[in-house]
């Protein structure tokens, strides 16, 4: 049996990247990854031939993140004003401003859309793998991607748009 | 040139589709500037997301995310639990005067997982054996029952699963380092199609053990169950539903003293 610890280790940078994009916070992202690794390490005896280690780790991470959010909602009834979408402001230069705007826009996405979008774009996973990780059919994954992209397009305004006609 | 669905174009933008399909899409986009603009926008959006968070993967890892350090800490924590659990069990054991419980138990979280893993490896090894699948054949059922009961220090009956279409082949004794006494019994059954089902029975690993767990392991399903006296993992190439039905029969017969408290 190949050393599963090595395979887990190889996936850590990608898990951190995904967690950072999900939470937009260095400390909570690393907390999430640490929880995920501890869970995976203690359950590794059960993982024998159930598919790729990386997908299994992403599934654990996604579930832990959802649990953490549910817990946070229970603890607080107040609305986090930071999570309310800001109106998009045309950026003077497309570079950093547009990226910051995009980051804020991603943050406003519903969780299920954000999870799907980041698995496919940031992690570059094939639809089948992303759908398996989220435990949804490929069609559902694609509709979440579509809605996420449409929202981002609206929120980031026309500044990042090329000078081409858009298609309805 | 054939047209493509919007889903196919988007999948192309996300790096999907077969090489042939991708060539087709590229030709289609070259002839359809509006679609090309939309696909280009999606690709730019994805590029921007990668630009935002991609660099995180190249950051040096903090020590707390070192897999090997976490694995070492996990092992230490389990030993810590073991000490506490052993102390608790000794108190309970003194109270009940129950002999085998005095040996101390590893009641750490994860014990069920380790037992399932042991059960499944034993199943994988011996279910494939045609001639030496069991150590004591079913023809010597009475000897098998008293021998295994003795070794496991608990009263163990050999369940009859003929109603579920399974013939009893026999059993063997196996090492089980995770439980008190360090021994497990494996009982093997075979159905009409030659598929084999095993029961992996150990003394109860302790009061904190999960009562019930199901693990889907590719071709095989494993169903774990424990009570105050024994734990049992059933492994077979069956669906979880079929295994649950068999489990009800097993548990009412396996340990007559605790029989009926199995419920799902």
C-alpha cells in the first residue's frame, strides 16, 4: 500500500488555496485545513481504494466548512454587514482594483455556488470530480457554475469586459 | 460545421471535453464571434480567480499543517485516551467484577474505524482462499463455538444464516491488537453464487465505541455494530440494505445474552 500520508501531504497546498478562497481569511482557512488533515489522518485506515485521496480530502474540507458556518450562524443572529454586496464601482485601472472587486463579489455568492465555482476554476477539477466531491449530479454543478458566473459578471460591472458585444 | 450546446462551450472554457470535441469547439468559436466573446469572458473570469488565490499554494506551510507532525500528535492523543479509558474501565470492572473487562480497553474515537479496517483486511485475505478459507470447518461447529468463545472470553454462538441464503463454512482466530484480549474470531459464509460474507467478532472495545457504522469500500460493504459485550463487523460484496437485513439475523443469534437490542 502506498504511504497515504505522502498523498495527503501532497494535497495540502491545494487544500490551503481552496480554503483561503472559501473563507478569505488566513487563520480560519488554515484552521479548516488543520481540522481536515486531523480528520483524514485519524480515518486513514478506512481509506483503502475508495478513489483518489485528493477528492476525499476536498470532501472532508467542504463538509467541515459547512459545519463551521452552521455553527457560526447558530451563535449569532446578527447580519454581518461585510457580507452585504457592495455596489460595483468602476475601477480606474483594471489591475488590482478589478481583482479586489472580484474577490468581494465571490464572497457574496451563496455557499453552494462558491464551492462549485472554486473547485472548477481555482482547482481546475473536471466536472465529474467536482460533482463527486459536492455529492451532486453534473447538471446541478453546471447550473451552480452558471449562476455564480452570471452574478460575478453583474457585480464586477463592465470594467473587466472586453469591448465586444455580449451574447444573450 | 455542427453547432455546440452552451453547456459544451462552457465545459470547453473549463478545460473539459475530449481533444476532438475541443478542436470542433475552437472551429465553431472562430466562426461565431458572439459565442467566442462569451467564452473568452468566462476564461478571463477564471484566470482572475486563479490570479487571486493561486499564489496561496506556493506559500511556505506553517508547522501546524505538517502532516507527519499531525500524525505523530494523533498517535500520542490516542495513547492519552487509552490511559483514561483504561482507568475508567478498571473502575467499572471492579464494580461489576467482570473479568475480561479488567484488561483495559482502547475506547478512543476511531476504534470502530480501526476494527472495520482490520475486519475488511481479514475478509480480503481469507475470502479469496478457496481451500484454506477457514481454520476450523463448519462440520466441527460445536468445537469451533467453544474454542472461539474461550479465546474471546465471551459466549459466542455460530449464527445460522441459511434463511439469508448463506452456508456456514467455518471460522478462524485472528490477532486484534486494538481490543482487550487481542483476539478476534472470523466466521465465514458463502452464498449460492460463491460470494463470501465474513463476521469479525471481538470483545466489546469499550463503552465509548460507536454502536453502529456502515462503510462502503468499493466492492465490499462493511457494517459495524457493538454492544456492551461484543463488537461485530460484517463484510460482504452486498449493498448496505442487504447487509442490514442480514445483520438483524446475525445479531439476534450471535450473542444470545444481549440479542434483541439491535435497531436501525
